[in-house]
C-alpha cells in the first residue's frame, strides 16, 4: 500500500518538520506485538438485537472492557514502551481531562515511569481522583484543554519530560490502529467500520490497519453535531464553536497535524450525529447489550440509528470506544430517553379542591395499571377557579397506547387532562 503523504492541507495545517516517516501497516503490526498481554484483546461480537432493530449486521468492538474502560490505553502503552531508558527515568507529561490521562497514568505506573498529567482547573473531581489513583502527579492548570496543553508543553520544557500527545503522534496512532487489526481478524468480511472522531488518532490508525488487510473496506468517521472539527479542517474552515455535548470524548476544537493527512488519504467519509441519537444509543447499549457506553463511544451506533437505510443489509463494525460516563449524566440520559419513548409522562389534571378527589384520580391510575411517580398540587400558580386545583402527575407507563388509555379513562370520569411531556405522537 502507498504511504500517506506529508505536506500542506486545505486546513493550512503543516506536517512536522522532522524526519518522521508516514505510518505504515507494519508499524501497526509492531504496535500489536508491543502491547500484547498488557492491553485487553477486546471482543468484536455480533449484536443480534441491535442488528434486528436497525437492519444492518452490527459487530461491536467493546473497547469499554479495557482496564481503564477506554481504547486510549493502546496508544499510550505503545508510546511509553518506545522511550529510551533516560526518557523513562525522567518521566512523561500529558494534557488530558479524561481517558488519555488514565491510560498514560495506568501504564506509566505499570512500567515504573513517572507521569505528570495536566488537567483543566474545572475537571470533575472523579476524573482527577481516578487518574491520581494510578500514581500520576496531577496539575490543574488552564480553563480548558487548550490552555492545559500549553501548560503541559511548558512543564515538558522545564522538567525535560517527554510529551505523550493524545492523538498527534505516530506511535499513539499505531497503538490505536491495533483495534482495526483485531476487528479484521475477528470479522474479515466487514463491509464498513464506523469510528468515533475527535482529534483523529483512532480513525487514522484503524483506517491504515483495516485497509492494509482489505483495501476495499469503507472507513467512516463519526463526529458530534456540535464538533464537526475534522470535517471543517478538511474543508479549510475554522473549528466550530462547539457547545455542551454528552460526547465530550470527541468534543475537540483542533485535529492532529498527522491525523488530517491520514484521514484525507485513508478515510472514506465523515458524518455527524445529534445529541438525541447519541443518547438513544447509550440507552440501547445499556438495555440491549447490558454494557455502559460513554457518549463518544455510542456515537457510531448513533450514526446507524440516524440513517438505517444507508447501512441496511451490510456488515458494519462499530467501535464502542469507551465506557467512562458520569453516573449522574447516565441517569439523566436514561430518564430523558424514557420520556421520549412515552414510558415516563407528565400529565396536568384539573379537579375540584375537595376531599376525595385525589383518591378518585389515584384509583383510575391503579385501574389502568399506571404507576404514579410524583404528584404536585398547583393551587397558587394556576388559572383554575379558586375552588379548584391542578395536579401535575409524573407517571410510568408501558408505551404511547397505554398513555392514551389512561387519558381516556380520566376524561371519561369528567377530568380535564393536559399532557405536559412525552412523544408528540401520543
């Protein structure tokens, strides 16, 4: 296969001015040997129910089963094992607010390499503590990852440390590319592989690895709607403004210099997915596959959910890149999806403010097998008569038809009912 070519790109990113040769398939094979036995060879298995739901034959690569619950271990270990004895003794530094930090810290501790991690000042405490738990020195510096990266570079110069970049490094890219090797070994007749895209390190490695085995396989990158950074870079446009996203693992504003070159040569296309589809994918992984996916990890399944006709009848490999999601965010995603599916509904019921009315309403709920979760009286902030009241009821139902049955039962007993939440087609 041909090498990717360095040079100018339409994004005005320049190749590094060094003697680094572009990454080859053989480099990824070597990376596989380097990390063997220290990184999980995660399963790539047929997801039967997801396939039935979407019409595609879906094979999931469960990178959330790594010890640190993320694919980032692969590249981190490959980079660390390349260091000279002097570099190992001096130590390494990395800027990260999540998975990369834990991967570098964990394998640095295993190999006896001092690790310094620079995190933005407002990084959630749980991420800081998890990383510190692997023996890393944590420095909180900068309002965001860009400022933390600048601080990391400064510390690297001051302490003569080796920087372990999260994606713009050929050894990192080669390590992530071992995912593609394993997928092709397990399912050699895949038609397409979908890969989450942030800075571009994982998709660069997977594309080179997979096409080194089957040049005809399609490689498609998946970005969050709010962060189509690679698409903008390829088009020569500035990075997007971004915004809050559940897929923070791929919410980057700068792609790698090396990565954009590799993506241009080896990747067949890029798509974006919305927050709703990402959240639906997270809940499907939990409910169907009984596994936890972070937002970035669920983005590839979200792409199939968003456009099932495009993938129907094909063998599609999806990389579930990680499972590090904040439990509070996961709980919110689950509840929001239940509302979208009409399984959690909020109703406003108008009734007379006299004894026994609430009991009558509760009886109707019981007779229709609807489970009441919360009840709130609205006497003051309401436009009903002073002798009346509104009650807001949050209830659990089976589906949209069950909701319609409940509303009909209430209305048949003379109650005025307004649906305040739930799918629009109820």
